[in-house]
C-alpha cells in the first residue's frame, strides 16, 4: 500500500486504515519471529530437537537490474505507475496516487460532507491544485436546493483556497461569469486537466470521457471521493481490458456516436462490466479529440470501468498551450493480454440509433423511419461539443430546409457557445453554426450546462415535462432520464439528430448528406455489416442484430 505522510492532517485515520490491513496480512503470513517462536515452543514441549532437511533448490539465476519486465495493457501500466508497482495483473487491488479529483454541484456537497465528517471540520484537502470543482448540472434554475448546492461548493472552495473552481454567480447571464465553464467533462479537457498517463477520478459516471487522452479516468462515489479529497489516494481493482480495433475509412455520414452505439449494441450494456475498453485502429487514429471523447464517454453505458485511446500527435497538439504540467504517455505492450478483441470494418457501418429504453437497443436509423418524433435535443458531454454542432450544421446546410419539430441546442461549455457564434462552417460561405441554425428554425443556443440530459428541476431548459418522443445526442435513454418517465428517447449522432429534425421522423442522415452530392443514400444489402472477430476461446460473428458465440468447430456455443 502506498504510504501517507505522517504530517498529513489525515495521517491518523490513514494510519489506522493501514494498520488494519497490516493486521490482516499478518494473520495470513506469519513473520519470521512468529515462526521462530512456534519452533522454539515445539522444542520445549517435546524435549528434543527434530532434524529438518533443507529441500533441494534449482540453481538461481542472477537478478536483473531495473524494473521487472511484464507485458501490460495501457490501463495496467497507468495503475502500476500510480501505485509504484513494477507490474500489475487484472484483479489486483492497489492503492493509487490520484492526479486529479473532479466533483460538481450534484455530488460535490455530499463529497464535502463526508470529507469533513471523516477528517474533521478544519481538515485541508490533500492538494488544493489537484481538486477541480465544476458546477454544471442544475445551474440555470430557480430551484432553491439546486442553487444552494452551488453555494456550498463556493464556500468550501474559498475555505480551502481551491485553485480550480469554475464559479457562476449571475444565473441571468452566463457570459457575465468569466470563470464559469459548463459541462465538467468537456471543461476538464478544454482547461488542460486531462493528460496522458495520469489518473483522473470524478464523482460522475461519465468521467471516463477523459480516457480519450490516454489516461485512466473513471467515476467514483461520494464516499470514495471524500477519502481521495483528504488523502490523494484511492483503492482500485485493476480491470482486465477488451480491445476494439476499428479500421477502415470513416464514411462521411458516420460519427463517433454511431461507432460507440454500434459497439454497445454488439456487447450489451453489461458486456464490459468492470473492464477497460481500449480503442485502436486506423479509424480511431483519424478521429479528432472531440470524437475520441465521444467514444470513451459512453463506455460506462456498456458497464466499462474506463475507456482509453492511445495518445498520439493529435493528442499532443490538442494539449499544446492548455497545460504546463509534464506528462508521460504509456502504451499497451505488443504481448499484453486482452480479454478479447473486437474488429470492425468501419467503412461498412451504417448510421444507428439506440431505441428506448436502453443504450444497447440498437437499430439502423433507416429501420426507424416510421417513428414520428416530437422534438430533437443536441447537447451534453456526449453530443454538445463544437464538432457536434458543426456536424448538425452540415446537415441543415445540405438540406436548405427548416426543421419540422422543436430543436433544442445546448452547448457544453462557454467555449463551445463562442465557437457556434464565431467560427465559419467549412463550405458554408462564411456562415457560422448560429446563422445556419437560425435559418433552419432551431431554438437559439441555450446557456452552457448539462441541461435536460438528466432531467433536472422542472424549469430546466428543454426538459421533457410531458410524455414525448425525442431524438437526442445525449448518452442515456432510460425511463425518466430527460424528465417525464413516459418519455421516449432515441439516442443518435448529431448527423441523425439534425436529419430527424428536418423530417419529424427518425431519419438516416444519408437522405441529406449523400443526396446533396449526387450519391445514392443506400448501400447494397450485401454491404451490410459483417465483422468477424477471433479470440482465444472461440470466435464471435458480429452481425447487425447481435452476437453469436461460436466454438472452435464453428458450431454455436
């Protein structure tokens, strides 16, 4: 177990915690002195000494210098370094040093309460520059309890002199709050808190979003966060890794949201339970950072512990100017062991949606063309980034039409909001996203926040207060997720969401994107997805409708 300084205000509690573990270890493995006492006792009782022969030993090779060589995955390497271990294997429980702890207005007050209860009212956080606090969930509301949560964060940050607190005071105009950012997962990336090779923990299940930077990032509960806040350490079980190899040229009508919905549809919402999901391949390498974030963001919807993409020049370019903290990326060894490999030919994939009420209820978008919808929502940590709005604008621009259902736009952060109003969309003759959205009849882009992604107070912008059918770029479609418990949510990419807004039905974006350049919107039936994946225990044949596990003889298992 990693040591904790005795000078720390939490040394007493941490030492007591360590002492319990040492006692448990002692109960399993007796010390040399204990063994000697036992032998001496037996001698005294028997009155004679018994001869003991030393067992034969094989010749011992000279020890090598340096760390022990052991093939590991990226996740195993990151946790090994954070726990000061030469190597780790899946299933081991280790104490790791945390590089960044994030909390927000929903879980922050609870985390703070636990921290104060366990470490004392006057205790100090382990490092005021490694705790990042971001109000983002229930912000633009008149709900007094929601507003009180932000006040609790503010008081705590002033008391602790927290360096990275992105405060908001004027709820009537978010632009009047220069420190306010917006959705925590996107803000963490934009503000340089995501770095390759590090450990980032947050009190939000979509903290796995940061794995796009080649780091270990996962969500934790308030109790664990309270302990991390006081010690800078967390006890984690090393997860095994599933590798997803995505190759092929990305079709112009697909986005990363289609890729992750395809994957979740194949393996189910429990297919990666407490496993790391590592994304590699030529397609992944071609994605920009925001698209990689979309991939990693939704691994939790497959039960994953974390998602990770190897850092490369795209990563380094994104981080340039965002952080002065030195970082060291790590990569999976060639001989690293993976639970399984899934291989996809991305060039043969089609736009997909997740039908109500589960992210793995996958269907081709064109199969849902008769589903009438009431609204479209474009936003959240999954689908409210700059690239997401550019994608939606591209569909509106290609159609030249107006939307047929209310279309709500919620930028993830202040920076995204500014990009919507200031950056010209390529091929749009100098028009910005905001101009294209206005011409298409969309709602004016709202204040940056999590918005209606998880419902929130009744006055939350775009919340579903009535049973409606919504196509959304968010990440979950459980009953009640966006408000009304009888609402129906179809998860989709920004391309598909925008296309659906134009027709009032769930719509394949190829109807607009491909026809606009004179290409057929459909591929032949023989071009439908058929991906073959081989693993040590047998083979998976992945078809558009699910998985069939085959034994080595090719028979269904």
